[in-house]
C-alpha cells in the first residue's frame, strides 16, 4: 500500500526544488482523490547525500513510497555530483517520476541519464519530464520561467502521471511492478565526463567573509583561506554560492563571463516548452 510521496531534488539555485515540490503536491492531491485518502508528502534535499556535507547516509526506499526526483541540467547532462548522490539511493521497487529543469537551451542527455540511473538503482519509472526555468548562470535567459503556462503544464503532467500510477497502485496488480514499458526519452549515456564551464563565481568588495558560500557549495570549491574565490578545479559553476550570498557580492565577473552571457542571451531567446514521456 502506498503511504507517501517524497519530492527529492538537487537544486543549487532553487528552480528544480520549486518544480519538484509543485509536482509532488499536485501528484499527491490527484492520488488522494482516488484510492489513497491518507497519502502524505514530504521533501528531501539531496545535498544531504553529498559527502562534503558530512551526512554519510543512504536512502532505502520501499514499495510504500512514490518518489518525484528533480535534477538540474548542466551542459546537457546531470551534474557529476548527482551520480554520487544517486548511488546512495536504493529504489527497492518504488515508483519514480523523473524530472529535469533546464534554462531554455537544451536538456541534452540529462533526462535519459536520470531515467537510466533511476532504473539501475531499482526504481520503476512511471513518467519523465523536462521543464524550463530561468537560466541560473545567465538570468536574462528564460527570465520569468516557470510562468503561469508552465505551472498549468506541471498540473497536467501530474494529473496524467497520477492516472498511470493509479492503474498500478489502486488495483491489485502489484505483480505489474517492474513490467513498465520503456519510456522513449531521447539521449544516450556519453562516455566522457560532463563539460565544465571555464567561468567561476568570485566575490567583489561587498564580501564580508561570512562563509555562507562555503557552507552551501556542494563540491567544496571554496576554502576558508580565501572565501572570495572558487577553486576552478572543483567548482561546477552551479551558482549555489551566488544565491546564498547575503551581500549579493558573488557573481560571474570578468570579460569571459560577460562575453558568454551576451552570446547566450542572443542564442537562447526562443521559447521552449515542457516535454514529457509517459
Ligand atoms: C553550470 C551550468 C550549466 C548549465 N547548462 C545548461 C544546459 O546545458 N542547457 C540548459 O538549457 N540550461 C543549462 N543550465 C541552466 C540550468 O539547467 C537551469 O537554470 C536550472 O533550472 C537550474 O536549476 P536550479 O535552479 O535548481 O539550480 C546550466 C546551468 C549551470 C549552472
């Protein structure tokens, strides 16, 4: 018997969390409308699974849980660190809804990667979707996304995912677990590691060395010795330090960052719409 829905996400700048939470809530409401009156939901920040955040834990899901998992797209892939996090999550046959959020360029191989890894971790993937959000590195790209239209699509995607789930969980066909037809998600698992961008956040003179940036960095790229810099070898440019800075001191500064921003703003202005696979 399904008892709860867990929205799990890695979300350096907050958009993936927002999308995952909305879909978790909508899905729970839709499931409550049918056979599962007492269904509850909760959220889980996958940053807790990062070794650098000290909680050396793993998660064992059960067949009483539906997981909604959201990851951000970085260079057309899921971030390398998410693979480390995913290796600590055991599906044990739980149902999963796979989500990626991307900045109006392309979600590349990311949704396919998430789908493949989730299957490998023992989940039964019910559906998968790619939603658009403001680009975390270049905020003028997809500036107001997700907007009202995107929210409508999230509601629609939740409703049809719930409809499919009900066929499995509201009838006595538990033997159907593991017999889901494959989802036709475009992409492949590239052999090479995801490309890292050569631009990294630094802090300007507004920095008060409070260390918030170091606390939130998922890859340990900021050292107490020099809080204003990010180690280019470690930094994945994810923007979590920029979002966390209470002084608004951190950003992508310098001529390369400026030129890249201008180019991306010109390239990725044409509106993309959410896509899903059921
Ligand atoms: C390092 C980096 C690489 C990115 N690469 C892509 C990309 O290849 N395609 C795209 O459309 N958006 C890309 N984005 C934008 C993010 O996918 C998008 O802003 C996402 O919603 C961020 O999620 P978050 O707010 O949960 O961190 C990238 C962002 C970062 C920080």
